[in-house]
C-alpha cells in the first residue's frame, strides 16, 4: 500500500462521522419515544429511541422513513402514506403529539406536498396538519412551501 493509498483510506474512514441511520448510529443518547416526540414538537434537540429520532425538522422512524416534519413551533405535518410496517410508529407519533397539546387541524393538507419537497425531498407523499392554531398552521406551511422562513422552525 502506497502512502497515497493510506491517505485515501484515512479519508474514507473519516467519512463515517455524522452518518445517520440506517448507515450509522442515531444521534444522542437512547431515550423514550415520548421524549423524542416531545422534544421534536417543541423544536429541541434530543436523543433517539429504538424507533424514532429527529434530524433537523424531520422525525425519522426505523432509520429511513420520514413520519413527521416540524414546520414551525406548534406546527407539524404527519405523513399519512407511510409503509405498513411504519404505520404503528405514525400512530404513536400522533398520540404523543396530542399529549403535547397539538390537534389534527387538516387532513391530507394540500400544502404538505410542497413542504415535504422543500424540507425532506419527498415528491409523492400525503400529510395531515397538526398544530395548536389553524391560522398559524396554514400560515407556516404556506411560508415554507414557497421557500420563506416561517420563524425559528428548528434549532
């Protein structure tokens, strides 16, 4: 092995820093679903549970399925067209969002698709709008859909 090969190998080894599931470990300490969803809904960073972790504005299940998007404080989109094996995680997320004081405001919201495209790169998906106030919810999703900042959506 030449020194150039060793340098290339070292660069490859350094690439694993920050790699997210399913290719690496989820960020932060192991905690409960309740903690992960609660912190996610409030826009705070947290650890991960065995099923869920937050990465920026996205709540991820099973390491690779986006199940929710935090649009702004008190405004969350929950994905409705998740695969069958992730459906149970979606139901847990909905229950926990309810416990955090968020309500289902709009089913299959039309603004979900452009927001999901902007923040998660998901082109074909359907979303329910959860939040504390319907006017705030629609205002926030419209802002993100056109590329504006709805406020401090995540930390």
